[in-house]
C-alpha cells in the first residue's frame, strides 16, 4: 500500500515507517472504516507490505489510546463509545454519527478561497495567506446536528475545491487527495448557548445549549486546520475512558 506520506518531504526527512502506518490506521479508524471489524496483524502486514513487528509497533499507540483493543488469540477490534464521541485531534464527527447507527449527511453552506489575517495567524501563516473556507451543516438522520466551519491553507488543499462533501469525511479526502493525515492537535470545548444565527441554521431556539469546539489540527508538526464546530447540546456527548478495566460502552463487531 502506498502511504500518503511516501513522497518527497521538506528537508528530505521522513518519519519511521511504523509511525506513518500508525497515523494512516488512526485516520481510517477515525473515519469509521473499521467499524465492522479491525484486520489482524497478518492481514495488515500483507496490506502494507511490512513485517508483523512493524505492524505491532504501529498498533501500539492505537492500543495505548484505546482506539483499538486486542485479546490473546483474537483479532484487534475498534473501540467505539456508546452514543458519545471521541474527543481528540483526529476524531471525526462523520465517523461518530455513523458509529451511533445514524445516517450522516452534510449540506455545504459555503466553500471559497479567502484571506483572514486572524485565522492565518492561528495557523502560523502570513496574514495574507489564502485559505480554503468550508462551512457545512451536519445532519444526523436528516436532522441538524452541527455547523462546522473549517479553514485550511489553500495552496495545500486545492483538490478539495472539487469534492462533493455530502457524504464523505474531510479527513478522508485530505488523506486521499492531498496526502495529509492529521496526527496531532489542540482542542478546546466550551458550553455555550445558541445565537440567532445558530438557531436559524440548526433549527433550535435562541439560547438552546450548544457545544462550541475549536480545534487546530497538525500534520507532521505543521498547523493545517482551524475548525470551529457549533453542536447541539441535546444531540451530542463527549465521552472518555481511562485505564484497562473499563469495557467499551458498545463493543464493536468482531470477525
């Protein structure tokens, strides 16, 4: 398998192969690709054309974060929260909705190239840097769930201008079309109430409870994404697990 980062890179340096495989697997897990069963080590080794030792190293960070679990003699499995969502730099609202058994769809409200000095500064870019702005109304079972606004460096994500985002995840398209896998980030979640603009788009009352999430996502140490999400408080939950003694709220299918 050709990894998105296998091409030339600035400075000629490249992360170890196991780290690139781990980041690729994490992105696929976040997109919900393995909801019906995670491949075993032998299958992954064959898919990526590497040794089982390399695959074990690649799986270790996923197991440490609880994204994938494994028991002796059994295949690894993807861990999903009940009706909550993973909270972290590579989490995907698209995958969270699908994991909850609901149908995900997006309506693109705006997609254009802009200049925004304040946003560019947050992404450590020059104030005049051109940005791709993407705004989507996120639906779960055809009911409004969130308004999602994203800014990305336009020069690095030009292929996204042609993508139909109705039924696909941004992170999937970033990885497959642009060779960019988010592998870290900073995220802030705040409880808030809906403004008149929020209420109009989300179909809720002014003052209804919302989550506001701001994320800066990174690829190989470089800021790539500023995301601001406004999510209905009565349709979304943030869950977290810790330690080895807590079972998954809803076990994923095993094969």
